[in-house]
C-alpha cells in the first residue's frame, strides 16, 4: 500500500480533505503521518479524528534548516512514506526535503499560479480586482509556489464578493481538487510501476 504524509502548519482543512479521501478509498493510499512545525495547529486535532499520527518538529530547536529537515526525513523514512502532500505548510522546502522526495512532493496554493504566489494569495487577488482566481496543485521546487503545475480549478470572483466569500469558494475548490489530484498522481505511478 502506498503511504503518504501531509505537511501542515495551520488549520488543516486540506489535510482533512486528503485524510477523508484516503479513508474512503478515493485516494488509493494510506495517510501515514501528519508532520507539523506548529504543535498547537488545528491540523493536529483533525489528524487525531482520523487516527493519523502526528509528528511535531520545532524548527528553532535545530541549529540549521538542514538539521531540522533531516529529522523530518528520518521520521518519514521510518514510516515508509512514499509521497508528501504539503497543505498550508508555511516553510520553504530546503535541499534535504527536496532531495528525499524528488517528484513526489506536492503543494496546493489558493490562486491560479503563476499569479499571486506567496502569502495572502486570496487577499492579493481580491485587492487586484481579478474576475477569476482559483486553486493550483503543483510539484514543489526550491522556490515559493514555483514548481511545475499539475492541476488547476478556476473560481469566479463576482462583483460585491467579500474576502470571506472568495476564501470560502476557493477553499471548497481546493478540497475537491487536492484529493482528486493526489489520487490521480498515485494511480498513475502505480500503473507505471505495474502495481
Ligand atoms: C490553503 O489555502 C492552501 O492552499 C495554502 O494554505 C491554506 C491552508 O489552509 N497553501 P488549511 O490549513 O488547509 O485549512
């Protein structure tokens, strides 16, 4: 059975969408671990509800970013994790993580990349008055939301929409797009290797 981990720093609504889809068999893989850099993040409670173990790492207790990521990778390898899905993980992946999971580290971002990378993507889109934004799933590289795009969903922004309206609509799109795309990636890989 393919195993994936979720890296998250926040409320974990996308993490939950992935755990739920795995539990339902929509993603043909097991949610093996949630890794967080914020031990009090909402994602921990959500993981507990799905019986998924949580490993919390405090980056500031490590001397270097590489040492922090080595500890994370050690835990991931111990648990035979094949894929990493970043879901609101508020750190830039460093060399150690990138080298450990080449082509198997994926992120979701709440805009139609390459528009509005980085923080507050939804706020930026609303402030610019764009008529369409959306959600993007992409492979992770060393940049901020710059890796190759895998899938996107457009989300309309209507006259008079508040930030709250747009956020809710984009989040809903994310919760559909991420599990669907994760399932496709894992299925495609299983076909490739003949499982
Ligand atoms: C999502 O909008 C995701 O696209 C971005 O961070 C947010 C995390 O939200 N990378 P949640 O913690 O999954 O609710």
